[in-house]
């Protein structure tokens, strides 16, 4: 039996655009995702988040299920576009009122809200002014974060400034498969990174000014490696933090090194190295706003082995286990990946996302039997416990995701939830994994 620390925070996560729907209700504004989804051909089957899981109206059902599951915490995001539709510092009180209801119901249910202030829902009005390609967006985000912390002071204690800035760079501005759908050059992509780094710095400072007791983090994602054998540990660490002009947008260190260590990764002789040198000492000081906690969104990694020239990726054998999205199942990443991140940054950490998409459906008995998800979560959590046992300071785990939801360019075809959403009716059906996770939370243990 595997036992987690007594005070471990068990939770589940979601994000605004993926679950809420009704972006423009009650004075809200459209985000870049509304624009992108309504551009034909961008999303599988032209799905969109107009209704999504209808959490805008059905949030109370979701929070009741969270409570039934025994969750200690709920990580959700707030839609900036719902709250500041005009990009002008005028706050839409009705939009804020929705989050008041969510936060208050969490608190009344004994669930601690972990609020992510930005999970890719950039107001279209800010995009029209240059989006993340201009510094003004970073400054505006700082102003938004400060207002939010003042508004929720005494009720929200934990914030994440940005979710996965790596994806905004890589998917939003490199490959263009995510909103705003741009393909710009490396210097432009680096600018998008720097503006998000500044946004974190401005936001964290503004939150602390408004609420000195707030605990503030950022949720990072990116390439992680694990050793093939014990002889390959250094190689796996080196592969995780390797620097290359061709493979940098989806990495933790280009985000977290400047934020936590105060400098960019060593990149002498690369184009990135030259770009990094162009960031002024004053801006680096703003960026170097060390989070109280770090959030890690982790789904899979690469096995690596040592070679005479450094390291190489171990090829996956034919038929390697994969999720419905064809992501490899590599539980080792929650052990070694987490250890490497904790060694490098030394901050208390949370797994802010982990889970998988399965081809879930309602069975003839009316239930959703997702044995694959239970097996995946058991393996990954067992690996996480090994990291903790080896000294990694991981305080909590947020399963992704509480409910099935809108999986960005993959639309509604991918189901990540512990709770099944029947989209035609909006009905919520807890899957087998929901009850399995309920037991994990109740006992703080995993057995298999
Ligand atoms: O659904 C996403 C989430 O919004 C960000 N992290 C990865 C998840 C699965 O793709």
C-alpha cells in the first residue's frame, strides 16, 4: 500500500473556456478562443465553447460533486474577458459575481479555491491591441490580477498567475493550432514569452500588494525526461534542461529559470542566447518575482539513456501504451520529472494537472466504466509518492479534469473528466474513476 502525507491536498482542476460557456452573458466579452473557434476549420468538427459544460449555470452541481468526492481543493480559472471586456480597466461586476458564487460555494462546501487568473482566455479586445506580442498586455494583466486579489481577499488564498505560458508561445504563436492562431518567427515567439514573464512579475507583485497573505504560483508545463536505468539519471536531467534553438518553446526552464533563478538558461552561441541578452536588467528584475509555490502540469515524458556524446531518447517499442489522444503512458515522469524540477527550483510544488483522455461512453447499465483512467492514475500517483519519499516537496495533486470538457483544437472528442458530461443534456455522470479517487482521498492511500 502506498501512503501519502496526511496533509496532502487532493483536488481536481478545470478552466473557464473549457467548461463555462456563455462568454458574453451578463456583459462579458469574447476571448481569443471565441474568435478562433468560430473560424471554420480551426477546431475538430468546428466545435466551440459557446455552451461547453454550461458550468456558467451548472457550477453548483459540479461543486456538489467535488464535495461528494471529498476534494480538499478546486483549481479553476477566471475568464479575464468576462471581467474586463473592454480592455480599459472597467470591471464587469456581473462577470465578477459569477466567480463570487463559485468561490463562496467552494468555501461553504469546505473546498479551498485555487484560482488561476489566466488559462488562455485573453480578451479579444487585448488581442486587437497586439495580444501577448506587446508589453501593454503584461501591464494590463498585472492591473487585472491586483483588482482580483483585492476583490477576493479573505476568501481566495491561493492564486496561479498564468497557466502553461509555454503553450501560448508554442501552440498559439509557433504552430498556430491554438488561439490566436499565429505563426511568427523565433524573435516574435521569444517576445511572447517575455511579455508573459513580465505579466507574471507584475501580477504577483500586484496580488501581494492587495493581499500580502496570498500564496502565489504559476503553472508550468514542458518536456521532462526520466532515466532508462539508474546509470542514466544525469543524462535524463541534462535532456530535460537541454537548450536548443529548435526545441525550446515547450520547456520548463525557459519560463522558470528567469522567474525563479533570475537569469535565462545558459545558451551561448544560439539565437536564443542573443535574444535572452536583449532583455534589460530592469525587466529581468520584474520577471524575477519568485513564486511561493510552483504548479507543474505533467502528462508524459521521454525515457533517456546516457551516451558518449551526452544522451539519447529511448525509442518506444511498437504498441507502447497510449491514451486516447495517443499520448504515451509514462508514470516515471511523475517521479523523476518532479525530482528534477524540485532540485532546480527548490520551491514547494503542486501537480496542478495530470490525467488522460479516454474513449469514455455510457455503458448499457447507465454508468461510465473507465478502468483505463483508474490504472493510469494509480500508476502516476504511485510514481509521485516515490518522488515525495525521495524528498520532493509536493504539497498537492489536482487531477485534470473534474469534468469532461472542451479540449481546445480537439473539441469535445477527448474526455479527460472524472465526471462524464452528456453534452446533449448537460447531465453529469460520475465515472468509476470518480469513486476510485474518492477512496484515494478518503484514505490517503493507493493499493493495487
Ligand atoms: O486541457 C488541457 C488544459 O487546458 C491545459 N493542459 C493540458 C490539458 C490537456 O490537454
